[in-house]
């Protein structure tokens, strides 16, 4: 069966520090991968998605970047965190078509101080 | 373009009473629709999905939703609320216009409060 792993679960980082969040999927190949952010009391905002290795699409301009160095690995990064980067970050995957919906990771709570 | 509107940001029910969470969608295509649940500080869990088969869809934990094309609605219901149902619920439509990207469009969420 397929599983998705996301870590760390919680993170407290000072302003201006770098960020690296990792997401991996097991039990499938060539998944579509997604990074979402959920600010406090708000809905989900799609940040990045990837349909293949090295293929990254950005949905909104921001202080973050994403990379997909391997088929089942998706990394969210920042060189210098801002206070506004605080939030709950969710990784998700699907087989490549919208009708399947997503399977989500357990999320990372990022607090920038 | 596809969109989804959750008509209530907050719903409060008493334990043992019915739950109704309302969702309207807009889609130029035959949509795929989903309901997800999120408990505090957790990831999202799929409750149920509609993908052009039966219009009444049954999901986990006693939830169900009915696809009504004439009303462009996909409301989520449960006959009897349980305390453990208290959570955030998201109505979601697939972005069929995005080829194979599989992108989903999320509503803003409805917070369900269950009172003892």
C-alpha cells in the first residue's frame, strides 16, 4: 500500500534562518506531488506541485521554493524565513488525475519567531 | 473555471442530532467532488468522493453526500453527530481543466462544533 511521510511534525525557526521540509511517498511510482500551506483559521493554499522529477510549478510568488530530486521525494525550502511563513504545511500526492483525490501527509507546524 | 463554496464557516450541533454541511460548486466539466476532514494539527483525511457514479455517496464514519447537478450542490450529512466529529471539513472539486496535474480546488472550510 502507498504511504506518505512528512517531517518534522513541528518546527520553530528564527526569522532569517533557512528551512527544509521533506516529504516522501512509498509504494507508488511517478506520483503527482503537492505542497500546501494552511494559515491559522484559513483554508488551504497550493504552493507548488510537481508532475515529475525536476518539474516544479509554483502557484503563488513567495519566499519559498520546492525541489523534486527523486521520483518520490518533494522538498520545500527557504533561504531566509519571514514571520509570514508561519503556518501548517501539508504535503500530498495522487496518481496523476484529479478524480482520485489526494492523500495527505500529517503536516508540519512551522512557527517563525 | 472550477470553484467551490462552503456556505457556512461554522456549524454547531448537539451530540446525537443530524449534521448538514453545505457545499456548492461551479464547474465547466463533469466534476469530481470530495469531502475531507481535518482534526486539529492533523493532515486531511478523505471522507468520501463522487466521480460520476452513484449520486449518493457513502463515506467513512457514517457520513454521506448527495451530488445534485441541478442545484450544483454536494452537501455532507450524517444522521447523528458524535463528539469525535468535531473538526474542520473541506469540500473539494478537481480542477479538470488542468490536464494531468490532478490539482484540487478547496473550499474555505466549515468548522463543526459538537456540543454534549
